[in-house]
């Protein structure tokens, strides 16, 4: 189990958002892709935050009921997000997911977003390694 690395089991093909993107455009992307959230990256691919459905609810409610403009993604996203490194051990990440209750975490390498690892990715690996 000690040789199982995040980089070998993470999701590499990601939908990302930009910080200057209109929040309503971002909500549309999340709805169309049926995603509970998406990482936010700058123009260099540096990870800067996460925009989750919960963050979008306030923007949509304000737009629908108070006729306020939505704003930019960077006004609604979370900036202080726990991340994992591509070289991290998958069992350590599994423990972190259990402790935090998160469904997944962004994977970074030199501050660049390189993937996402979620509970189902880890479960698939652990089931293969567990004798039943």
C-alpha cells in the first residue's frame, strides 16, 4: 500500500473555472456538467480556489429574488482549500478525506493544478488491493 501514489489514480481531465468569469456563467457550467463544484485556476494554471454549488446558491438567490448582478467567481469561491500533492500516498489522502468529510481534493504540483482525487477514485484502488 505504501507505493500507491495520488498521481497514478487521480482524475486528470478537469473542468476548471477562471476567477474573472461571471458567476452565472460558472453556475451554468456546473449545472450542464452536473458537477458539485470546480477548481478555479489563474491564466498560468495555478490553483487559486474552489467554487462549490453552495457558493453559487447565494449568487443565484440574489439574482433571482433581489435582481442583483451576480459578480465574478473570485467573489464567491473558497481560497483556503486543502490540497494534496501528486506524490502523496493514497492511503494518507483517504485518511484526510475521512477526517475532513470532503468528497475530494485538488491535486497540485508546484502550485499548478494537475488533477483531482476523490473518494470513489480511492475506493477503486483500495478494493483492488484488498483480499476479499
